[in-house]
């Protein structure tokens, strides 16, 4: 009987939204997962199926975060087995990488197939050299691989050949692979085909995947835990976790563990259509935010709590707030006060981060697209101008008259009419149009 933890895509050192705290969140997730689900569970080993680091050029802080967790596991006598991912793989022109160094220093076992003279070889783990392509722990034979990208389907055939040489009836065959699988993502990129998966199946009992940042399983033998934390707001709404796996009675039993420290992300959306001015928009936006967040007034620490302790506590539990503005803007985009919304959200709701995204349709564009080809240029111009005018509330009622005036003024200007004459025309037309409000 063996017990292990399978995680992937820890992305230590990730930098997002210029937030130091978000970088630390990934460390807290990693730390909490190994404490709760590896050390307390007394697992026999931990698998990291790629992207332990967010970048191959590891920042000092990220290395601290990595070592802090790896040390705990080493002290608990729990070996860590890892493969490279697309984010932390070695560069083609050097034999050095931080993962290889960590392997040399006895913090983890980095498994890599060996490529020599166009041949793929799987070498057993060599404890002296601290290198190998597969390793046996607690009755499990774990095969490694590297990042193949779009060539994964071609590469896998030769890898399977190499693994076949090292079959063992008495050991439970597990393979680690960092790849997308066909059908699991909406992205039109080459992924591991379902046909190739079928071929692997006769050699491997448990395929420990990484790469796709959402949890999925295929037919009780392919497992992708998803990233430990959410690398962006969209990902937050995917399921993710860590697999606690037990092998007993000749088969594996898995459980996706999701209770560990993760930052909360709240997503809001506001439709700007029909909001006539920046001021009105701001007021209705904040009103809706107060309703949606369920916060009436600025929240502050509990009574009696002051100083750093209270601040720390609120920082730990403060969510990331993302607000997306949608719909048709009724005034110029330049008047959209994104910074003001960000600051007000910050002040009232005290999130860790306030992200405001503008997906509104600007007044400046639009129209003309729907017009038929035979519509004359003059008519097309008139329609575009009228349409732009009618999008601003204060011009809406007089859009047609104003459009006619603008075209007339242009005509006069193109005919070298005197400025006085042009001004007089505007003044004459203006009488037909009410004074714009505010
Ligand atoms: Mn990843």
C-alpha cells in the first residue's frame, strides 16, 4: 500500500497585477497544501507535475518559498518527485536549471528521459548522481517526462517504447506528464490526442498530469489537479486542488483535496448603457456594488481592533475584486473614470486588489456598419454623425438638426467661406436647438 500527493502548477514567484501579496498567496497555498495534505497525511511521496516555478529564471523570493516547503517535506522524510513544466523547463543551450540544482541538492528528484543520438532512454534513478528518468518509491514506479509542447503526440510513442523496457509486474506504474489533453481546453492548440492516451493506457495505471489550470479526470486513470492557486481571475472559477492518492488492493483511490489557503476573488459586472453622465454612472455603479457585495458602509476591523494586527488579519481575508464595465457608453470614453472607481472600491470595500476592466462599446465608433453598399457617401456621413450625436444624452433630441448643421458648416468651410459667415450659420441654426443641459 502506498499513499501520495499529486499536485501541479504551483507557479511560485508569479507576479500579477503588481501585487506582492498575490505572489505570497501562491506560497501560502503551497505551504498549506503540503502541511495539511502531505505531512499530516503521512504520504510516502509528493508528485509535482510541472510548473513548480512560474519562471525558469527563479527570483530569490520564489526560491525561498520553494525551499521553505521542500525543507518541511525533507524533515518529515517525504521525498518529492518533480518534472519540468513549460514555465520552468531548462533552456536548450544550457545544462543548468534551478530544478536540476534542487535535485542535486537533495530537495527533490527531477525525473527526465535521456535523449541521445535521436534515441530516448529511461534511466533508473541514480542516488549518487541524483539523476534519473524513473524512480521506485513505496511499490510505485514513477516515470518522468519533459515539456513537449505541440509535439507531445509524436514524442509519446518513443517514450512509451522506452518505458516498455522498464516494465515491472510488481510495481504500480505511474507517469508524470505536463500537457494539455485534447478536448479539455477551448484553445485551438495541439494537445495530447485521445488516441495517444489510449496507447499509454496499457503501460500506465495512473497518469499524473499538469499544465491545464483546471481540474479534470479521464476514465479513472488520467488525473489533472489544476493549479494550486488561480493565476488570473478567470481561473479562479475553475475547480482546482491536490490529489491525495492511495494504492491498495492493486488499484488507486483518489480524492481531490480543496481545503487549503486560497485567496477569494469576487467578480462583478456593471452595464453602463443608459447612464447619461460620468457622475450618474459613478453613483449607480457604487450603489450596485454595495448591493452586490452586501456591504452598506465601509467595513472596518471589529471594535477594539487597531494597529498592525487588525490590518494583517484583514489583508489575509480581503478578497480580490474584479469589476467589468459592459454595454454602450453614452459619453466619451475619456470621461470614464476608471481610477476613481478603483479608488472608491478600495476605500469602501477594502479588497486586497481592485481590478477594473473596461469592455464598454465606445460612443466614438459604431454605426455605419449596418448600412447597405448603395447608400451614398453623403447619406452615410449624415447617418454616422447623427448616430454619434444621439449617443450623447444631451444631444439626443436634436441629433438630426445638429447633424445637418455640422454638415452645412463643413460644406461652408470646404468652400472657403469666411469664419464670420460660418459663425452666423451656426448662430442661426442654434435657435432651432435648445441649450444643452449641464
Ligand atoms: Mn502552468
